[in-house]
């Protein structure tokens, strides 16, 4: 089981790192980032998700953080449930039950960790964070998980 996950992690490690770095906080300038926290959060998570799935998880985390920090933004539980279900179901078909459970657990931990870091980043720069989130909410071309 661990060998399969290790192989998956190695194959997509660079792509996931890049995807997380580019999509984790579209609302925050790089100098607002808590880089050491993101680096620590990425350890041993390579290969669990592809870039698109990682972007969805990061989008959910960002939307959830903004809903908690910013007035006038509310999370859309139905959108989150649909997207989360798609990510969870989008894993390799040949995983054993134990491997699938490990994958699900890792994804939920990744989501919670990303949300926590985004909450910290957003709280440190709340005005800018919320202004950016509200701008994204108003832009119909930007995918989000808000009502």
C-alpha cells in the first residue's frame, strides 16, 4: 500500500507542488504568504492529487477562509460537497480499501491544513484578503465556492 502511494507521490510531486504554489491563494500577493507553513504542509503529500484536484481543494480552502473572515461572503455547502465528492472519487481505480481510506484521509488533512494556513494569511492581511475575495466573488469568470 505504501509503495503504491510512494510511487504516486513521486510521479506527480513536482506538478502538485507547482499547483499548490500557484493556486493556493489567488487573492494574496506572494509577500503575504506564510511560505514555511506551506512548505511544511506539502511534505509527503505529493502524488495524492493531480494539479486540477489540488486546485479544487485549494479553492475550497480559500473560499472557506474568506467566508469565515470576510463580511458578505458565505460558503456554498452544496458546491463544496459536489466538488469534494468529485475529488475523492477521482483517485486511481486500483487502490485497495485501505489505500483508498488513506487517500481520503490525506485529502481531508490537506484541505484542513490549506484552510488553516489561508485563515492565518487572511487574518494577517484581512483588508487586502477580503477586498480580493470580494473582487473574485463579483467576477463571474472566477470559479468559487460561495453563495
